[in-house]
C-alpha cells in the first residue's frame, strides 16, 4: 500500500481517521503494519501491502 492512501481511507466502523504503524517497507510501499482508529481504537492489519478494512467479526470468517 502507498502511504498516500492514508489521505483517503478512514475507519469503516465510525469513519474517523486511522493512525499508521509500519513494520515493513520496500521501495516506498508499506508491506506490513497496522492501522488504528483514532476514535474507537479498533485495529486493521496490513498484510502483503493490502490493508484489511473488514470489520473484526467478518475478518476471521473462513470462506465457504
């Protein structure tokens, strides 16, 4: 994910801003890390450069 994306994404639960914590970068791309809502404190993982903004109860469900 590009860091510029932070300007347009928000918490899917309450539409507040997200804080970014990067654990791995490569060539300006954020490969892994975590997004945290500034209001509700819910966290959303970034894995393989893709932010997972699904609500927590939908994130853990395995596809059928």
